């Protein structure tokens, strides 16, 4: 099928992008997200969480907003107090749905970056919510990208390892079908994120979290992806690779152990 390049690409303003502050790769000391009193275009504040427009709207035909998650510049999602993590994800989901409901966008993406290889430029923990005026991610991301080998099944929650990943290797998907289970779901997200940076198959300090919804499907889909150099078969031919069965089974077993240890802890709210 022929594709219209203008609905399958996003134009990034590199001239503006190169003026962006970067506390991840350039060791700059000044953090714009710690300097709360000088933040502009704040949309909403809830405790230490701040939803605002991105000061560097580098993407064409998009409305770029972000959520500053905490006042702790060195905070990390996988290490947040579990109750705080739930509060933060709840706030993010609420704002994501709010932007979707504006009906101005073909689709709205919600994601977060962590680490040098994740594509983020500000170290201070934050999430992005971006309305895309011309791009519907459902044209390219399909439900089968979020399905795979079972890792864990509990009431209202499924965790799996992509059998048909988007970019390749280990992509862990979490699927929530009962909103009442959100606290446990978020805790599983924390465990998987922690696993990606501490127990992954090789040294790794970067990961992304992506959120998805699909039309006529009430479930919440989350994909957590460790980040490292992209394999050339993907770059050149769009071939995602997967791990061999033995390696995959060991990965699943270790992740199951980590998740089981979390589930055995006292009830979290
Ligand atoms: Zn900061």
C-alpha cells in the first residue's frame, strides 16, 4: 500500500532542537525543571507534579506537553515510593485522556525516557504527552506488537514478552483490563523498569516506557523497552530480531521471579 510520507513522518526542527538544554549528554548544571518559578505555560500543578507545554516545540504539527514528575532531579520511576508512582501514573493517564478528548489530534502519544540511550535530553524525571495532528500511530503499531509469550497473568493484568516486537529483542508488554488493579499494575511497571536497568542481559542504563490505547478496546497497553544501539537489520530492512528460545526462557523466568517477589510484599495502595 502506498503511504503518504506526510502522514508517516514527523518533521523535527533541528535548528530549534540544537538550542535545547541537555543535562543528559552535555553535563550542563542548570536544570530547567528544578527552576520551578521560571517555568512557562504551566497547564496544571498537582503537588510536585507539573503539566506544562514544552518550551522547545521541535515537532511540526504536534502539541508537545510534558509532566515534571517530582521535585527530585535525580529521582527515577523504578525507585519511586509505590504510592507516589501510582499517583504519578494516574495524573499522566488523566492528562493523556484529556488531550485525546480534545479531538484535535489524529493520535496522542504518552511516553517517558530514562538514560543516555533513551532519546531524552533532560535528566530530571518527566513524561511526554504529545498530540499528533497528522500522524495516527495505529497505522503502524498493531495489537500484535503488544502480544506475546506469557510472563504473568493476574486478575485484570497480563504481562508478556513481545513475540513480534516493534524494534527487536526484549520488549515487555503490560496490559491492564481492570482499572481497580492500577496500583499493582504500576508496581509491576516499576519492577520491569528496575529489571531493565539492573538485571538485563547486558549492562544497560536506558529504557523507555510507552503507553497505547486501541480503538474500541478499553484496555491500557504499556510497553517497556531497554535501549541500546539499534540493530542494523532493523535500521536497514525493518527486521526486528528476537532472542533464541533458551535465552528467552531464562529471561522470562528471571522476570517472573522479580515480579513474584513484588507480589508477595504487603498490599500496596
Ligand atoms: Zn532538575
